[in-house]
């Protein structure tokens, strides 16, 4: 385990494995660097890349300096890239981690190539969208130390999960305790996605400064809202392509082998202008 120091002094924990070009992995809501799917993905990629798998702010072994703002997470990623990768890296982000990676790229964080895995943007009214006060409700539940309620609310109202799925997770051995351990960071994910889950099209200039080669991954089995969001992001970014394949969905269990194969193909391919 290593630590990078973010701009505000927060210590950000990361693991570094393998050899080759640097590749940073960014998990989504409820994820942390010891999350089994991410650990497996890092292992599969480590033959070709120096894989940097880190705990986002407030998770695992990383610090959690207050107050939170999405800009702090961008600074965290910059610190990890500086400390572990020498200043530039490939980046893969999953779900809210994709939203973070995209915002970091927009802010000028030096990313060679960018892989956005089902960013959870809701861009039309044909499917599930979050309540207007989603961020405020999630934050209020956490501030009131009502973690179980926050998890349930985030999953059902934010992720569109059926209530019975949440109930099943509560009785699965070891699952609920892991969710509870990072529940206090749910407002962070909600803040990263705030304004992009209300069923409105992406802004006209969305992602115009994200000029590095980008792959937007989506699973053909994924909910309609995730697929619509992925397509909208791919259409909006100047140098993006959509990678649509069965098994790339992220709402069940990560298919680490398939994801690794797609990432290797994308990162190793010569870039051709869109």
C-alpha cells in the first residue's frame, strides 16, 4: 500500500502492481480498492500495465478531509497520477468513477486515453431518473447517521434497483456490512452526478475539452437509461467511440476478463482521428 498526498493534505491510498504504461482504475459507488471485481481486473491487466488501484476519498485506507467537493476528488486523482505514474496515465472509470474521470479530463488532468464504463447519466425521460432533491436527501440521511436508509434510497431512487434486490442484499453474508462501511461516501457520488441524472440532454458544450482518445463502454444487457447515457457521452466527446457488447454491464457482477480484453484492445490500438 502506498499513499499520495492530495492538494488539501488528504492521504489517498493506492496499490501499484504490474509493469508497463500506467493505468489508473477508478471505482464507482460502494467500490474501494479491495473490491473483488476491481482486484481481479487489476490482476488481469498487470501483465501489460502498471496498474494503480486506489481508494477514493473517504473509502478504505484513504483520508476524508472535510468539506467535500467534487473538485477535491479531481485533485486526488491528479495526486495519484503524479505520485504513482509520473504525471500521466491511462484511466478507466466505472459508473460514478467514470463521471469523476470525465470531470478530471475536462479539468485538464493529464490522461493519455480515457475509458468511461457506463457513466450513470440519465439524458432522456424514457427511463428511470432520480428525484430533483436526490443529493439533498442522500446527504441528509448520512448526516442523520441513517446509513441503512441511505443505501436503500441510493440504490432504489438513484440506481433504479428493485426494492427486493436491496432486501436480498441485506441477508447475503458479508454484503451489507461492506456497503455500510462506505455508505458515508454516497453523497460524494451523488454530488459528482448532480445535474446529469434528471432526464435532460447533455449541455451543448459538454465534454468539448476532452480531446484525448476515449472509449465509452456499455453492456447490451444494461438498463435503457445507462445505454442512452453511454451513447450520449460517446456522441458528445470529440474523440470518443462507443463499445457495446454483452457482458459489459456493471449493475450485477463485473466481467473482469471481458473488461480487461476490451481495455487492452483500446489502449494498445493506434489512435485514428474521429
